C-alpha cells in the first residue's frame, strides 16, 4: 500500500534497511580492558618437578614391570597431583599473556621471596621483638631488592627483543612502542543498546 511504500520506500530497491534485535548478553564488565586472569591448578616449580622425578624413579621397577600404558598413566597422574597440584586453585594476572617476561625461574624466586617474608614476619613477637629478627629482615629485603632488579632487567630485555623483531616494519614497531608506553589503541566505545545494554 501507499502507507508501506511511504515508510520503507521502494520495495524493489536493493538498498533496503535490515532491522533486527539481538540479545547478546554483553555487560560493561565484558567490554572492559582489564588484564585477563588465569586459574592455576598446578605449580610446576623446579622443586615440585624434582620431587616428581624422584617419585617416578622410586616406582621405576613397578612401572616397567607392566607393559600396558593405562597403569603407567594412572601412576603418573597420581604423582603429578601429589607433587604439583595446589591445595586451593588460585587466580593470577602474572601469566604468559600479561607478563611474558616472567620466567619459571623468576616465579620460583618470587616464591622464595614470599617464604623469606613469612619467616621474618613469624619472628615478630609483641613485647619481645615487635620488629622481628633483624637478620631475617635484612635477608628478605636484600633478596627482594635483587629480585626487583632482575624482573626489571628481564622486562626491558623482552621489550627490546620485541622492538628488534619488528625492524623494517614501522607499523608493528610503533604498535609495540605504544604498548610499552601504555598508549595502546582504544577500543571503539559501544554505540547501540540492546535490552538497555550498550553493545
């Protein structure tokens, strides 16, 4: 009818608008640029892996006596859980996505730093030694300072390697430089609403 034609124009045209409504379930939190967290269930530190290796060696005769794979897999899985599985899973932003310069050795060193801090903290006794053992305090602070320099050096080395890897490609080189400077390209803000949620 003329009413339809007045609202939508010529229906024979190939340039008609398409209007659709979607419920995408997108929230403001999903649109944020916060760094991703990773759930960690196992800790494959050097000490834990070494403990796993010793346990496997202690069961070597038992493993080799049975040619079937299933018993070996069950034994291996059990020992991995025993030596490397965390008592309580934890989330962390310190991962290969956010901090690719953090190596396994640095993670082990961070664990050592936390242990030294716990030892110093446990030496504090109200009324007797409120500041704790000065030797433990000095040991912890020296280790913390040294580790801080190592992490800074490793981060700078990683950033330099990233820049050098894009030599001859100015676009990607400047992209890396801007990421290092904290001036990454902003994501376009949502312009449409669906169920009162901007998408």
